[in-house]
């Protein structure tokens, strides 16, 4: 039986200024340096407002981009992270 290692964190997380506004944000990323020996099956997206705890925003994503419809507060700082 074969067990893959944990994949590297996705890299180059960025947001698309052309799509993003006060009501949504589009982010994209690239697969990390190592897939752990197996194809990446899904991605998970998390976000936090200011210094709050991270909340899972999406799971089961197969593409390396995501557009959220979560209303964003103008002037607030948001942090996003992606896991494979």
C-alpha cells in the first residue's frame, strides 16, 4: 500500500484586482514545490478578517483559483490561505 506525503503549501497566492471589489475577491495560486507523491485532489481556502481566527471559506476546489462572494468591509484587512 502506498501513502503519499503531505503536499507543500500552495505558492504565489494573489488576488485579481480586475475582478475584486467590496463584495467579492478573486484569488489564485500555484501548486507548491512538492505534491507529496500524488496528484492534488482538492484545495481548501481559509480567510480571516484583521487578527480574527481563520474560517474555512471553501473546500473541494479542483482549480487553482477561487472567487468568493463574501461581503467585504471597505478599509478592513483580510488574510487568505490555501491548503492542498
